[in-house]
C-alpha cells in the first residue's frame, strides 16, 4: 500500500467511524477522571499543584521577577507549563492504549489505528478547559486581555495534535512488544522537561545551542503559546522555527504511522 493510499484509507475510516471515536473519547475521559471519588477536579489538582510548586520555587526561592522581555515570570511560566502537561501526560498514557483496548482489536470493525488517538483527543478535552482557565487567569490577575493573536491557538492545537499523534502511534505499538516502554517514556519526559525552555527562557542559550533547541518540537509549542497569550507575536514571524518544527514533526508523524502499521498485524498474538 502506497503512503497516499494509506493516508486516504485512514481519513476515510476516521470520517466513517467518527461517532464511535467520539463515544470512545468521552468514555476514556470519564473513565480517567469520573471513576475516582473526587472526579474531574483531579484533572486540575495535579497540574495546579505542579505549577504552584515550580512557581513558588522560582518566585520566592530563586526570585525570578520578570523575563528578559519584561514579562512577569508567573504568567510566562504558567502559559508554558499548560501545553507541556498535555504533552507529557499524553505520551505516558498512550503507552498503554493498545493493551487497554485489546478487546476491540478482533471483536469490532474499529480501525485499530484510531486507538492511540483516543488518548490524544481525551487529553485534549482537559487541555482546552485549562486554556479557558488561562484566559480567565490572565484577564483577572495580570491585565492581559484577549487580542487577535489569541486566534492562533487553533494553529498550535492542530500542530500539537499532529505531533502527539505520531508519538502516540509509535509508543503504543512498541509498548505491545517492549513492556519497558512506559518506563522509558517516563524517563524521557523528565529529561525533556528540563531540556525544553519551559521554566527557563530560550534567550539563555547562545551560539549553536539555539539551533539545537529548535530541533526540539516541544519548544516550538510552549514558546508558541507564549507568543499567543503574552508576547503578541505571530507564528509566521519565525520562518526558521516553522521549518525546523514541521520538518521534525512530519518525520515523527510518518515514523509513528509506519511503525504502527508494521507492528499492527502481530498485536493479536502478543495480547
């Protein structure tokens, strides 16, 4: 099957089974949060606690008042942390997607390729809610009000979906055969957190390190959120960043899709 045919078949399956996918995304979301005693608030308690600890350490411990561009550090930090939390959580939960939905592989007509995407879209629900919380927080406490630049959040959500889809396909398929993948991803997430300019500014890098940082697609997303909500810059003002990001992201997307398609026929035997 040629890549064009594979993409066409995938899009056709996605449209045809959109109602099933929607139902599974809602059920996955409810199962992740509503099955506990506290329920949905856990989706906010955990990220809020992490944000508070990091904010407290940098605001009062390291006394980071404002960034080099004059932006207060607290909103700058929070805006960068929100997409990172979506990224890290999706990478972790996507590992177990195939075993979790193993009963669907042989008993339904659902395209198996959709299963890892369920985790992406389920996490997107919480992410969108947190974005709304950001908007309220910025407006009420930091006098940062909606502007035309905020519309490009839809572009970054699309870019983030493409990136996470490729990652989800890869980790979900490999985890079926290599059970240590979840541990590897946990370590990778911790390393990437400190390697990505989430709590430290990109301006600290000099020389070739700046170009190396551009190879990290997560940097493009976290910085893009700051361009959108705080710094009022359009994504197309940085052609170099766009080229690096989409080059890396398309590579990850294609690699993830090819890996999933290659390993998919053996899922049933392993599970």
